C-alpha cells in the first residue's frame, strides 16, 4: 500500500522556504507540504485548534521540520511542547532545519528530543542533498510511530 505522506514545515523566511520547496521538487518529494510561519501556529495545528481543527483538511504530519528561530514561539518551545504531550503525537519525528551551527543549540535540540538536527546548507546543491536524505530516510525507510488511535498514522 502506498503511504500518504504529510510534512509540516515551520519556516518564517520566505526566501528559505522557496529554496526548500525547489529542492523538494528536484528531489521529487511527493508528500503534501504544509507551511506555517510561526511557532504558535505550529502548536495550534498540531493540537487541532481552530482554524486547524478539521483533520481531513489539516492532517497530522508524518514529519515535522522546524526552524529554530521563529516568531512568537521558537523551535525549542514547539519541540518541548510536543515532547511534553501525554498522547501519541509526542512520538512524531522532528527535524530541526536551521542556520545555527552553534554547539549549544545542537545539544539543546537533542536534549529536547529532536530526531535530527540539520544546518541549512549555504548552496542549492547542499539543500538538494538534504532534500534527498529526507526523502530516502524519513519518507521511505523510516517506520512511522503510532500517533493517534490504533495502527500507524499515515499508512
């Protein structure tokens, strides 16, 4: 059976988002990508709060890609909110895709429960490598955790 894939991308920089979208297109990533631009909207989406309370229109993602520096609620705060949940969405795979290469940020992200920390490449070739790695590992090889109800979400 073919997996239906959804990625929630939380990125506030429109230029970075355009580059990421181009890299995803070149990598032939067919997952539905939902873009939000701040941490509060990400939490509302993941929590199923209005205006994201219709799961048919706004499905839980199979993968969350977070920038670190976001307005309203930063990537660390979104990650900590997600990992502190008592329900299954706390298991959602999370990639931190950010411009920060600071050791303190990398360590804090892993300490907070991020699954992967990727520094944004400085060129389009590097971003294409990142997109291909996401496609191969996170969207093809990785087994999805159970997020809601019974069974594996997204299959």
